[in-house]
């Protein structure tokens, strides 16, 4: 797992590197991911922030605070709008990186679907992966997803 991973936004302004291939990846059908990505769901890899280095450019940040007081952030390229990172200020020991922005998105395999309760009807899931109606059971993953659809 020592292989590094490189990625970046659509326009090339922002480039990043991960110190290793993320071990946890899931497909999120929450309303926030749907809207933020303008897509039916998002592929997210989870890793500690210290494993992520922005090697070129800088990201802009959108923050949103839920009724429960949890503030989540979404980092994106201010030039082309590509969503790159997200996480929670409360659970700051982990963050997520958008798999599709990897130079090679096939480096990881998703292990489950989360927030299936808000899945779009015409998305057909025949991949045999576990489907969680809300967030992943493991509490380490609960931060980004825990509230604010
Ligand atoms: Zn860009
Ligand atoms: Zn989500």
C-alpha cells in the first residue's frame, strides 16, 4: 500500500498526491453529494488528511453547518469547479477524496453504497455491494455523511 496516487481537477490548476492507495472507498447517494457533484452519486475514498498533499494550485472551500451543528466542507477548484475533497470540521482526523479525480480511478474499488435511501430511482445497482440506507455503520465514516442531506 505504499504506492502513491496522483490526481487533479478538470482544468489542471489543482493537483494533489496521496501518500498511499486509500483502503476505504464507498459510493455515496446522499443529497449533498448528488448536488455538489451534479451526479446521481459520488465515489469517495477515505483517508487521514496528512496523507493528502496539494502539489499545485489551491482549492476554494464551501462550508455548510447542519441543524445539529456539524460543519462540513467541500473543497473544489475555483477555476473549473471540480469537487476534490470533503470532510467535517468535527471529525477532522479523516477526509474524503473524490475518486473520479484520480489520474487512475481504477486504483480503488468501492466496498459499499451509503445513503441509499436517497438513491435516484433510475440508478441501477447490480454490483452486489452492501447497501446502507443511511451512513456506513463504522463510526469513522459517519462524519461527512451524518446529517445534512
Ligand atoms: Zn480546475
Ligand atoms: Zn454524500
